[in-house]
């Protein structure tokens, strides 16, 4: 094993896949000469040259559409968005073109393409730079949506995404790129759509994904000291969702809290809460709780951010509510 | 109410055939005539069937614009690719897709060219490199450019033809894409099927820059206007553009001036243009023109001309018979062709 940053894990995944398959290439704003706005693609231009590591102008709709068309021809583009907020400009090509191509062409053309970049709030950046897109894209049939929380998962899942024959939305975070974690020396793949139990526990199941997983780990540590044993499920993929893993866990713990960095309405947490009342109703000893961002646009001031984001005390309260210990 | 825009056909003498100096062969004219007649008769029938409510959805006819696809196909290679808008019936017909699978697609049948999942606006035929049929105005512009990107990446000398209406020129996607296509010198040929009306809004009422060939100027893209009622003019312009693209010199923009004899879609009362304007353009019908050239040169006798018409009629009739006798997709077909992954775990509770 070796310790790497999140960005290095992503880079290793891309480097290995580009060495394995000449049809894989990377394009996006600042990915080549600048070595990546967040240094994910550092050194890749040197290794692969300007044919395969391509700087684009600031034209998300245009370069995303070009990548989608290239994927229809059997190439395997990795499209880097500086953040997913900017990818809203490219949503037509992701949702109307890539996600629907296979179906609308009656199975004739498919889009083996990865869309990746920073997602979710990343500090005092204001409302337009701080959105989480898990539920947006999870809503769309034809896409797969990956939300890694560790360098290990990021590398294995990105390799799976690049090899996948369907369009994949891969959600990272500017706040995670410097996170460190252990990964094996050699190549490995993590299958898309399989959740991971990151912490074993017996009293409550906490379901989460992506950057906010850190809050789950921190809360679980504190709760352990109070004698409350939390099981933490990292979904890792939010389309498809590994419902089986969640239901089986709740059958053991009989309680569940969903922790999500984004807004509450039509969210991953509401989907999971529905699923549990439908398929684990008789096992539940308390209503499913959730902790999400406030139902408001993200704001600039630190006090407003503090109020908007899910945090450890709110999660602890929610866990205790399922145990009737508030 | 805004004044009706008046758009004049390109100034040519009516039935100007100038056969003595034609650069094109008998075979080419017969191909143009046959292809265009098939498209015309197919779509006339489609219009009738639509009114009879044989199938639903939107339906955008190409009638009047046939010289563009006819001239493009004779100037291109089978290995080139084509991508267009939702006005997409003519392109696969000109490329040789069997009319039966196109009619079946209109009927929403499983034997359709997109298995009944795409409909009128989303025809595809991978065998002919016909890459759709796209319903969002302008979406095909970056995608088709991506096809050209892939050709260059793979080192072929194939080109991609990207067709669009005059309305699509106003989409941001076009401008973003033109910039990259020129910078990367991609082998792509942009064809504006300029029928002067974006649905009901004339070019005059949608822009300050009414000469659409100038749109390429900001990107230093070679651009020209072409008489779209003339397959000869289209063929020549496309040939020149293909040469440029194949030798690695990048894209061309062709503002091909044409006219749709029918409405934007089947539900268009056409109050934005005069009957006189339509009549004036119909005088320039490219099918009549090709037939005149063929007759003047005595390339076909009356019987042979009748035989072509009979063949076309039979093709169209058989396509209807084929479509009407084809099955609708079974309900479980919904779960096919959404993912390449065969065991994708759909939520099957709904």
C-alpha cells in the first residue's frame, strides 16, 4: 500500500487507463498546459502529448458536445469540468445527448464517456459555485453517477468509469483533492453500483456518500464514546443505488439516518427514506431521519454557511432521535 | 403584426438547364432525379398518413430542400458521416436506407430504424454512417464536430457533414463549436439548410446579420452561399469543402439557400409568408430541373421515366405495408437499449 492524495488517485486512474487504451483522452479547461486547475492532471500533457490531453476554450456546451460525438465513434473521452456548476452549461449534451443516445438510436450508438470534476460547496464561493449535483444527475436514466469519498474508492471507481460503456457522471470535490489515503501499488477496479460499509455498527445505520462522509465518521466516533454504535454505509454510487446493502443493514440496526450535502427536496435521502419504508417497514423502530443542506441557495458569509451545511452536532441529534435519546 | 418577410429565390433563369456544358454525367442526373423523387413521394405520403393519424409525434418535411442531400451524397464517400436536425427523413433516404425501416420508425414499430424508440425526429442508420436525427436545435453541431474530431484522432481522411437549419445558427453551441473546429482544423462541413424560416420567424426577423455565410467570418472559417435549388451547385460546393477537409485544412461553412414548400411541421398555418412567395420558389423545383436536363439530353425515354416513377411509388407503398404489418415494441423493450450494461438494476416499481 502507499499513501496518496485524492487528486493523485484520480490521476493514476487516468494515466493507467490512457496507457491501456489509446482511445482514452482527457479534455477540459486548463487540463494540459496549466496541469489542471486543481492539479489533478499534473504531468499528463508531458506523458501523453497534446493529442490526448487537450486544453479547451471556456465553452462547456461546445467541448462537451464534441466529446459526446467523439464517444459515438468509439473514442473514450474523459471530460473534466472545473466544477460541476459550470457543467450546467453543458447539461444539454449530458442529459439530452449522452444519456439518451443508445435508446434513441435503437441501440446503434452508445457513449462511453466520463464527465468528472469538483462538486458541492467548497468554501465561501457564493450560490452559483456551491451546488451538489448528485440528485440532479441520479434522476436521469441512461447515466451512472459516482460519488467517491476516499482516494482508494476514487481510483478504483474512476477506472471502472473509464472502462464502462455507458456515460458516467463522476462527482469529486475541490475540498477533497488534498485528502490522503492508502491505495494498493498495482491496478484495481471497484465495480460501479456497489456500496461499502465503511464502519460496522449495531445501533443505527448512517447512509451517506461523497465529501460529507467525513461528518459521518466524526459523529460516529463521538457517539461511540457515548455507547452508541453506528454502522456507516458509503453508497459510492447514487445511480444505481445499492439498495440491498442499505436494507440488509437496517434489518440489523432497525434505525437509519441519511446524511446528504445537498438540498432536501427530491434528494437521494428522500429516495432512500421511501425505499426503507417500502422494503424495511417491519424492521424500523423509528422514523428514518435525514440531515441535509438547508432548503436555500448557498450563501457567502461564514455564519450562513455554518447554518446551511450538515454538521456533526446535527447528525448526532438525528441519530439520537432514532434512538429516542434526545 | 410584423410585415411578412419576402425571400427571393436565387436569380437564375427558369429551367436553366444549359445542358451543352453540364459537368455532370447522365448517371449523376438520374441518381439525383431518382433520389429526390423518392424523398418527395415518400414525404408526400408521410404527410397524408400523418393527417390520417396513422402515427403521432412531430413531423417535419424536407419537401423543396431535396437538392441539398442529393448534391451532398454524390459529392461524398460512403465512409463519411452525416448528422442532422429533426428534419431528418431525407438524409437516410439519400444514403440508401431502406424506406421500409424509416416508415416503420414513423409508425413506432419495432422494425423501425431506431426500433420505434426515436420516431420522426430521431432516425439513425449506423450502417450508412447516418448518426441522427437530433431533436434539440443545434445539439448536432458540437456532436457532429466530435465525429470529425474522432476521424482526425484516428487518422482517417473521412469527413462529417453537419446539417442545421437557419434557426440553429443562433444557438450558442454553434459559436462555441466553430471556434474549436477551426482551431483544431477538424474535417467537418457545416451545411445550413437555409429555408429562411426558423419555424415562423424569418432570418430577417431574428438577426442583424442576414447573410449567414458571414457567420463563419469571426472564426476565419471558409464560407460561402450556395444555390440550394441546384444539386449541381451543392455538389460543387461540397466537393470543394471535402477536398479542404480531407487535406487537413479544416471546416467549411456552406449557407445553402433553399425553401421548404410545406410548413415547419404538420401543424403550421404558414401565416408568416405569402402564397406568392411559396409559388415563386416552387418554380425552382430541383426535381423538375433534373427531369428537364434528362429529357433534353434524351438520356431516358418516356417509358424509362415512367418506370422510375413506378419504382418510387412501389417503394413507398411497400414501406407503408411493411410498417403497418410490423409489430409495436413489447412493453419490456423499455428496458432495452438504455444501458450497454445488460444487467443494469432498474427500479422496476413504478
